[in-house]
């Protein structure tokens, strides 16, 4: 009620307040004055402000009224006196014009508007204005389409209408599958669709064993759609990402949101979404028979293979690759779109980053194309798998690049020799190992010194100083600063012995750094980090030479706009990375 009184200006009337002040004066206030003195002061103020005394008949505001209305004095109805020009100053928000109230209230978050409507009848009436809720839908959820001129997003024309299945009807008429949105308003869309499902917007990783994935849940017109992002067909790493809708949420005329599963080839059908816990939700299909095909599993595999790889099994000649593909189909198809998703964030950019962090598509030999997330951590660049394979699963750190150890490439003729490149990289690896051993010795000496106390032997102290001196002498210069101008491009060519899934790679690069890549046996057995060379081509492409495997991976940036996906801070992002690794460990 206090809020209502402040916003609407209701409460005790001026006469009641004046009477209350008079009672306080009668009870012994220090500011007591006789009636003649009060009339004299009031008359003086009237002559100063209104230009007339008590005899003029102009009823101007007294001291209490002036305190209420500020500098604006309003004629209270003097008999025959001249009226004061100009409109009265508003006493509360409720006195503002409706169009100004609409503008003010549309700036508030949608979650606060229902409470504002409880303040008074005028606010409740104003909050039924479509302009306010349309602005909330646009600013909070990115809905930019007009409901009255809506082209349904995320669905094809075949999904909008379904042929009426009735043998007695020979006209072949079509029955509308979706509701008529002309009778809906933005307030209903906000209250029954956008706000209840706001917690699932953004990027998610499905729990599909080692394979992982990338799900982007977005507001698309009058739908909330979960798009599964798929890499382009191997080895076309430069091609755009492919998208497949897994579920959608929309409203019916009953103002109730409906969840539909989009998996399979028989059109949308009943589904469900459940919030498991914070930053985690699950989907369930209630009609899995819609996922089955008339030709059985063989037909389902043929269709899946064409969508996933863009070719038939006969066109894949490598026997080991055929086994990997068949294994993935059997593993992933058993879920029937009943999956659990965990939230992931895009890395927050920093001014010192070597290039813009984000998502990249990369070539991984027989496993095809996979999606990685590139992020920067002080002097290290790290690529984490969002999609994986039976050898190195999703969530693992696939590349770890030391930006403090640049590599100067030799001339082109020597670059063709894998032995020359290995000599450069392995030399840096030996330095890294020596420094790690030295650091371990320093740590051990520090622990021993702390145990002996401050009065330890001077020879031990001298030994520690010598160790530190040797360590500093062996250090290489720090990382190249990204605040300086970018280095000039230098010629680059792969060694003859190195195989690449994509032979079309840039022939010049900006910088190269020492790094390690994670390799493992089937089932993530015996994982180890193997040395390699990180090659930065430009802001959207980089590569990695796996020296031990004698192979090359090319990575190209994923350029899709991803809303509701950025991490609030670096601490939250790093915690997410640790959780990702624990999911698949």
C-alpha cells in the first residue's frame, strides 16, 4: 500500500494534513504563533508570488500547499480572480499522460510488470497496451517479428499444413497444423512462452557419451527451437554449419505452450521438456514410433549416413572408417531424442587475446569434422572438444598451445622436411621439460628450507639462488603481445610426409607456436600429450601439425550468431571447462 500511495498520490487529503499540523501546534509546538501573525505571513507571501493581497480575492497556495506543489501554484477556485496560466505539475506517476506512462513502463523488465499492475487501476489498464509487451519481447528475447505479419520460423511449408488423412475425402484438402496467431498478443507470448522457457535459451552440450554435440536454443519467431549444430561434410571445413531441429515450443489458441519433438521424418509430434537442475534440462519424446522408417534399421542407417556424411557406405572405402561410422550410428540412435543437456558458454574475449576466441570446425582424420572451443588463459591458448569420438571424447582438451614459445619457421625448402620441423619443435619440448624439472627442484628445495626454518644452512640458500639463476637463464622471451601490430605473413607449406584431410589450406601464416595435442587409444585409453606446431593463418583459421601422427588439422571459425551464449565472467567459464572434462572422464 505504501508503493500505491507513492505512485498514485493517494493518502490523507491536504485538509486532513493541515488539520493534523494544526493539532500538533495546539499540543505545544515550539513554532507556535498567534493567528494574526500567521495571516500576516501568508498575506506577505501572497503579495510576493501572486501580486495581490488578501483583499484581491485571489486564493493562492499557503505554506503547506507550496511545500506540496513546488514552484507551481494552482488557482484553487478564487471567486472572480484571474486564473493561473499553465497546466498543473503532476503530483505522481499516475498523473502523467498515458503515452508517457507507456514509454516509462515499457522500460521495466517484464517480470516486474505484473506487480506494477497491482498498484492502481490506471496502471493495470496501461499495462494492457501491446506496445509495452512487444518491447519486452524484443529487448529481452530478440523477437523482432510482427505477430500480425508472421512467417512461422523454424518450420517448412510442409510442416505448416498436413494432408487430411481420410479416405472418404477425395478432394485432397489440407488441414492447418498450427494455430491462428492473429488473435494472440505479445503479453500472452511473453507470459506463457518466452518467460517460462527463458532458462533453456543459449548453448548446450548433449550427454551422448563420447560424441557430445552442440545445441543452440533460440527464439525463432513465435517458436522456441532447439537446433542441433552439425559440422559440414568432411573434409569441407570452410563450409557453413548444418542445422537440424530437435524440438520446438509454441503456443496454441488456448494460450498454452506445447512441446513437440522434431526428430525423425514423420513431422512434429508430442514431446516434453523437464528442468533437471540449474543449467541442465532434458528432453523426452512421447511418440518414438515417429522415428521409425518403413524400411527398418537399414533404411534408417542409409538416411542417417547421407545426412551425417553426405555419401553412401560404398563410397567410404576405408574399412576402419566404416566401423567408426557404424559404431556412431548404433550408439547415437538408441537415445531417440531423449537426452540430457548441460549449459556451455562462449569464452569471454580479452584485449590480450591472440585472436577472437570462439567455436571452430576442425578436421580429425577418420573421425571427420569436429567442433572445438578456442579460449585463452594468460599465456596459453586451449581448444576444448564440443564434439568428440571414441578415442578422445567431447569435453577433453584437444590442443594446449604455449604462446610464450614462438617458433620461427625455416625457409620453404626446409619446411618440406618433417625432420627439420621435428628438430625445431622437439628442441622446444626439451626446454619445457627441463624447466618443469627445475621448477620441481625449486619447489622441493623451498619445502625443505621451510621445514628447517629461517636458520637453515647458508649452503642450501646459496644452492637455491643458483637454481633460480639457472632457471631464469633458460627461459625464453614472453608471449608476443597482441597489442602491437600483427606480424607480417610468412610462407608456409606442409612437410611432404604430413597428410591433411583438406589439401586446400592457406599458403601463408602469421605466427607459429609450440603446443601439444591429446591422443589416446579406443575408449580413451592411455591418453598422452604429443608435441606439435600451432599455426595461425588469420583471425578465422588456424592449424595444428601432429608430429607423432604426421597429420595436419585445419580449423575454421563458426560464424553463426549465437545469442544468450556468452559467459558472465572468466571464473564461470573456467568452472564450466572443468565440469566438461569431468563429464567424460
